[in-house]
């Protein structure tokens, strides 16, 4: 045995060693200091420095306080006054599909109908006769001519190829595409869903435009198909580009089982640099009990039942109406006869895909399962329909705890704003649509009818939670994409209400303050996606997702907001993007 004195000395040394080790264990891994740290906490406080350890935020405060966490192995980053925000979040993307849109061949920018025709002719030269030519998500609201290509025009540029010009559930077809799909003058919807084929009011002949009937088109794609490894690699590259514009969390708002498998592989490889929330797609057609069974099955998925901060299912997504970009959003008042959208019926209000008697059980089942229910609802008629469904279910079981949502919610009303706030319904809104489409919408509806188009200030003031998204659906590149996923363009649009090729500001009374706009892309999205306990603000204990910017968004001229660039992006305390500016 050791002498008592030696035992005492050894015990004392072990105690001292333990204290030293404990002190070292408490040292920060990384300290960012000398910055302007916008915490986006309850008081929207501004601090100077942040200490991170093990992927979480340890302390936020003054330089002197935070630097106390410095140890011999702590990395120090002098921000030199740069603005720091919580990692930016996008509440509505489609990255798995978007990353593959140019897998077969590059897609040119199409801003005029002639661009569309040139592309179709190029594909006709590249493909054997009889092969399908597909043009997808080129929106008529963004074409200079602001209209669909006619059936005759599509026949002229590709007479020996079936052509589909598809925008969501709507499409314009040439004669060969109609013929091969069995769509003629006697066409009727027979699957229990909604939709119709437009006809010339004088002759009764099909114009080639289908409303919510693209599912009837028998496309046989000629494009090269990716392997799983291709899908993983292209998704990883897209996420690197998301990081480059400050995005650290996104929600895929319509994911399929195959796409979920791609996300799982990225997660298993440890290659996710963006946190991904998933809204599982639910097809609303077919027997209602089958639809409800599919909803219940989603609630049993491990990605829903087991919390994973990198990849998780948060709920389901379905489609309630068409689009404002295509002329099929369901409105409370008629669209009006329109050369832009090819509408000849003065009483036409758009297309409602799910009648209330089917919608309410779907919402009820999702709420019972604890799933977030959201539906694509663009027109005010669809928004009111979904809010009424939520109100009916709320009488039986509160919908607020499930963070029930409306995706897009572009056309609203004062009543809809107040009801959303009262029920706790969350809104997933895309300012880039205002930026890109206000010119055409004002031309179609007039200024006054757009009073409650994306009424962001009204939502904030009513106490409703609205979060910012992009609806990114095609191409890689934050500004060349369809739709652009650059969050600084979204921030600028929410703050200025200014739009491309549109004079003035669209209802500036609905503009957000700069602080509100930052909340819109951070803590509000975290609430919308059910992760505000861990993300969305810079506070001790939360995950260390941060973005360092080259522009002070709180004080810079409005004209500089959209041009903001990212210096550094951190996800879980790991540097996932760095740019050195000359």
C-alpha cells in the first residue's frame, strides 16, 4: 500500500488534473468576435461575439465575456464588424427534383416565346421523330408575351414530335401530343378528379390547353435517367450552392419515397450540409379511405417518429388548387376573360382539386397523427376553403400544436389573415413570386384586387406566423433557378415590394421592416418547421447554424440588400462555405 501522505498527494494531483481537464473541456471550439451579431431572440438584441462548442452555441454577448471561453485549441475568427445572422432557412423547396433538371442536357433561359420555340426546334433536331419534347415550368407570367404558346405554334415548330409545355398540373400541347394521349373533342375527366380541356368558344375545337389535366398526357420521356449515385452527387452539389447563399435549413415541400431514399443516402454518408425537413407527398385522388391510410402510414415512418436534426419528416403535402402562374388558382371572384391565360369563360374561377367533404377528413387524420398538414393553396378561394377545414377540425381537436400550414397563400383577405392568426395556422410564402410576377398579375387583375396579395405586414401585425420560401423547382444557381432561391432577393422584395419590370411598389403598406424580414427567414421558418427549440436564433444551447455577411442588412441602402453576399456559412459549428472577397 502507498503511504497515507503519498495517497493524499496523488488524490490532490488527480483533483487538480481533473479541474484542469474540466476547464479545458469547457473551452470553446470556435469564437467569432468583433462582429454585429443579430441574435433574432425575443428582443432582437445585437451582440459582438459568439462561442461555439460541440456544434452548439455556448455564449453570445460582448467580446470580453465571450472571449473568456478561449482555450489553447480554440479557433478565433475576427469578424471585423461583419453582420452575423442565424443560418437562413427556406420553407419551400424541391431540391431533389431541381438538382436533376439539367442532368440530360442544359436548359436555356426562356424569357420570350421565341426562346421557347428555339428550344423546341433544337430538341426536334436532336431527337428522332416521334420522341417527346418536354418544356416544363416556363411560366407564362414571366414571358414577355405573357401567354401560352398556341397549339398551332407548337405544331409549326415541331410537327413530327409530340410537345408538352407543362406548368404544374396545367399544360399546352401540340396536335400530335393530344392525339397520342387520346385527348379529343369528346375528352372528359373520368378519374374523379377535377380539370378540363380548354375549347375555342367559336369552333369548339381543343385549344391544346389543359387545366389540371396534365396527368392524362402519356409522355414517354426520351431523357437520360440518373442512377441513385447520380442523384446523390447532384443533390450534394445543390446543397453546396444553398450554403453559398447562407441557407442551412430547407423544407422539401412535396417529397416522394424515391427522393427520401436519396436524402437518406446523403445522411448515411455524413454529407448533408443543409438540414432537410420533409413534407411527404399525398395524392388526394382515389377512394378516400385509401388516402387516409396513406396519411397514417407517413406518421409511422422512422424519420417522423425519431428526431434527427439533419433529416426528418414533419408532415404531408397535397394540392388544393392550381396556380397563379398558369391561370388555375381557385379564386373567390372570377378570373375574367383573359388572353394572357387563355380563359374564355367569364365565370371561370380556377380549379379546386379537393372538395371540402374530402378535405376535412384528410386534415382531421393528419392532426390526429400529429403530422403537419399543408396544401398548395394559391387563390383566395382555396385559402378560405383550407382555413374553413382547419376551423372545423379545430372544434374537435386543436390544430395549432401540429403547426398546420398553408403553402403559398398568395391571395388572401382581411378575414383570412385574422382567421389564420386566430387558429395558429402557419403561412409558407414566396416573395420571389411577387418580384417575378407582379407585372402580369397587375395587368390581369388591376392594382386594387391585389390589396391582399402576400399581405406580409398584415400577417405580422395580426400575430400570425409567416415564413419565407422560394419554391425552387428547377436548375442550380440562386438567381438562374426556377424559382430563384437567393434569400437576399426574397428579403429585398419583402422589404421593398418592388418587382421586375413593374413601376412603383405593389401595396407598400404590406412591406416588412428589416427586422421582420430577417425573422421571416430565420425564427419564423424555424417555428413553421417545428425546430424553433433548436434553430432560428443565436442563443445559448441552440445548434450553431450561422451566416456571416458582407452587408449590414439593418443599415445598408435598400438597393444593396438583394446583392448581399455570404462570407461564411456554418452548419452545426462546421464551416460549410467560405468566400474571400478581394
